[in-house]
C-alpha cells in the first residue's frame, strides 16, 4: 500500500473514532444537563407547592381565629373584611394546588397519591367552605349583629379544622417525600452518566490517544530530522544570500558615492564656470555701466536702475556659486559654513527668525561628513523657506569626536510624509530633495528621520556615528 494512502486511511479511522467519542460525551452531557434542569424545575415547583400547602394550614387556622373573634363581637367590621379576604385566598390556594393556577404559578397535581389525599380532606374542606360562606351571608345582612346566628357555623369550622389540618400536614409530607425521591433518582442518573463518561474517556485514551501519540512521536522524530536538515540548508542559503546582499549593498554604496561625488564635482565645475565666466562678464558689464554713468552730463534714472539690477544679478550669482561650492566649508570648517549659510538665508527670507544652537567640538570632521551634513542642512532650509510658510526655524547641532546630531524644526504648515513615496515614480519630482537627503545619510551610515503632519510643522533629525 502506498504510504500516503495508508496515512489517509489511518487518519480517517482516528477521525471517526474521535468524532464518535466526542459525540457520545456531548450527548451524555446534554442528557445530564436536561435531567438537572428538569430536576431544578421540579424542585422549584415543589418548594412553591409546599409553601402554598403550608399556607393553607395557616389560612385555615386564621379562619378559625377570626370566626371566634366575630362570635365574640369584637371589631366586627375589620374582622369581617379580613375573614372574607382570608377565605378567598384559602379557596384559591386550595383549588390551585389541585387543578393548577397560572396566576399563583402552581402546576396541576399529577400524583395519584396526592389526589387521594385531597379526596380525603374534600369533605372537611367543603364543610368549612360552606360554613364560612354562610357566615359571610349573615354578616353582610343589615340587621343587628347577633352572635347566636353565626355560632353554628363557627362550631362547624372548629369541628372540621382539625381533620383539615391533619390532612394538609400529610399532603405537605407527601410533597416533601416526592421531592426527595426525585432528587434521589437524579443522583442515580448522574452517577450512571458519570460512569458512562469515564468509560468513554478510557476507551478514547486506549483506542485513540495512545496509538495516536505513538504515531505522532514517530512523525515528530521525522520532522525534527527534516527540520535539522532544512536548518542546515537554510543556513547555507542564508550565508549565500548574506554574501549576495553584502555585495549588492557594497555596489549600491559605491554607486551612491560615485553619484554624490560626481554631483559635488559637477557643482564645483559649474560654480567655477559661473564665477570665472558669467561672474566676470557681469562685473565688467557693471563697471562699463558705471563708466557710462560717470561720463553722462546728466544723471539718467534708467541707467541707475539698470546698474541696480546688475548689482542684484551679481549678488544672486555669488549666492548661487556659494550654494554650489561653499568654499568656506573647505577653508574654515562646518561651523563657519553653517553661519554663512544662515546669513544667506536671513537675507533671502528676512521674515523668518532663524535660531541656531550648536555645540560642535574642535575635532576635525571627515570631509565626507562635513559635505553631507552641510548639504542636508542646506536642502532642509531651502524646503522650509520655500514651502513651510514658517515664522521660526530652529537648528540644533551637537557633535563630538565620533558623533554628530542635527535637528531642524519649523512651525510651518507641515505636510503628510510617507517614506514609501520616496521611491515612487509618480512622486519622484516632489520628493527628489528628501530622497537625496536620505541617500546622503545612509551613505554616511547614519539615520535621517522626518516627523511631520499637516498643521503641526516639521522636524528633521540626522544622527551620525563615525
């Protein structure tokens, strides 16, 4: 037989056995619960019935006492009303115990023995009921009250009270006996059900769990061996993948470094060409305009305006050259370059309050770190000035011999930042500056975090360890 077919056959057999065992236990549990609920319902009904049976004895004694009080002539009106109410309650309770009553929540009597007991006290009950009813007729008449007119009825009530009480006491005892018998039967059923459940569990353990545990032990042993082989194979694959990832990461770093290094060289070349070419030409042009203005006999306002525009163009060209190639960074270091950058930013955006707190150490930073930090700060400030609509921009920079942390905060309008959009083709132009900042930070083996939400401003944090 094929191993797979054999496993399926064994699995099917165990499944059927397990389902039969669970079904048997479930049916026994349901049966047990049904019996318990029935017993509880009977117990509640029996307690209720016993309570009303005891009340009948109390009602009959109260009728006798009130009859004697009426015969003695005391508080005729009050005792008459109480006598009538007690008689009605006594009669309703008596009928409810025999035939059942929804109003009194009494079940109908279905016990032959109790029916016989009620038949025994039927005559005393009828005699007491008849005498009490005639007493009420006499008491309701308008003639002057006379004890002699109700005395025969009182004597009848007293005469049959004892036999009625004795009969009701026997009925109460029968109700109590029937209730106990039901509880005893329930105990026997519960013991039988418990035995069947234990027997089922023993069969389940012997026919299902023990054979199944033996097979599972064998399967687990095989799985452990297979897992060990898989682990060794996985380790080999992981080593190969790690080598591949390290190689890819190294290649990516080389490409990123080459790109950024190329960008810096291109910036340097463009800045040199602007400074040596366009810058010199603009300066010569401004000098010619000044000479023309000096030779003019009369001051021409248009020439003055053109001269002013030329001055602004020359300053803007110098600013662009400074952005492309911050010579102060190479000559005087990062601290001086940041001061110069903030000076230019204050000139560009005079309505913004730029606040700087720096605790840079005197240690010389690597060239790559200085350029990377400067470019990230430069890009952050440009974005804040152009897009944030901020009033205050705070720059905190803290550095030591092997650690540097840069934080840029603004109170502007903020924006919704999603790091997954950095490499989206649809958002390439919008997030190009942020992506460049991220790549510079990763190239320096640092972390760049951006925290911003619409209406809450923006926080950019750079952390480097070198």
